[in-house]
């Protein structure tokens, strides 16, 4: 196929650096839907094979008529600031040199605000003072997530980070100039070779959060 079409297969994460918004949305939706169908071929109640409808938007168990719909796991992704700096972190699974905002799954029974406060405390040992909702986005990794993006602030005098090494590989405060410079760099793979840090692709909501902070670092947060 690669020879016929004069192309080559690439990993989805890497492809997101090269696609426009429309194509990326189609690709991530298709990938998430195919993965969901593959994982829900049998009814959890009866154990019988399920059947998908013509559009592929649901699966039905013929024996008990239970309908299964594709689901997304809610994830809060938070850019923490102390007023003049923002906090970026990386997991060991990230591509070399990439830093992003803090993120974590919402627990059962949690509100978005509670999840943000818990995740920030668990991962870097900081107490959120105020937070502000920004936007949301479907994300295909690891298994179809609904990313809920927020800005959060901490008190200037309470900024000492305690990195949870079970969750993160590294975390740190970055100045406005450092982050603005990273945003202007277009080729993350070149930056890896140069040893400098780089940020998620423009299509990722983490990029949007970071860009919002750079353009207006002292935005007035809403009370949580």
C-alpha cells in the first residue's frame, strides 16, 4: 500500500503535528470509534455477541436488547500559574523533550473543580487557589477521552513543587519568555535534537491552554 500510494504509515500522535484541524478530527474520531467497536463485541450482561447498526454509532445485544453507545472518559487538564510563571510537566511516556499541562482522569462522584484540585495536589503538591474553565476537546489517547481544560492559580508564596515521581517524570516553573519562545518553534523533532523543551501540537487543547496564558498571563480567574 505504501508503494502504491507513494506514502508511508506513521504513528497517530506524530501525524497530528502535520494534519489540519478538519483531517485530524476525522482521523481521531475514526480511530476512537474503531477501537470502541473492537472492545465491545460482546454484551457484558449476557456474554452474547453484539451487533452494530448501519452507521456504527451503537451496538445492540440481540438477546436482551441492551444498547451500547461509545463513551469518553472525562479528563481534566490544567495549566497552573503563580501569576508570572506557568507550571509544565512531563510523563515518561511523552516524546523526548515534550512538556505539557497537568492532566488526570476524573474519579467517580467528583466535580470538575474537585478533580482539578486533587490532581494538582497529587502530582505536584500545590493547592489551587482559583480556577477558570477554558474549553473541551475529544482526544483519542489513551482510550477516547473528553479533555476538560482549565486555568488554575496558586498563591505566589506557595509555589514549592513536590513532584510525584509515580505520576510524573519531571515538572517545573517556566517563565513567560521561555514558553513564548517554545510556542514559536514549529518543528518539535528538531528541538529534540537541540535538547530544548517543546510543547504539544497546535491541535491539542494543551497547546491552546498554554497559548492563552502567553497571550494573557494575568487573566482574571473565576472563583472555584
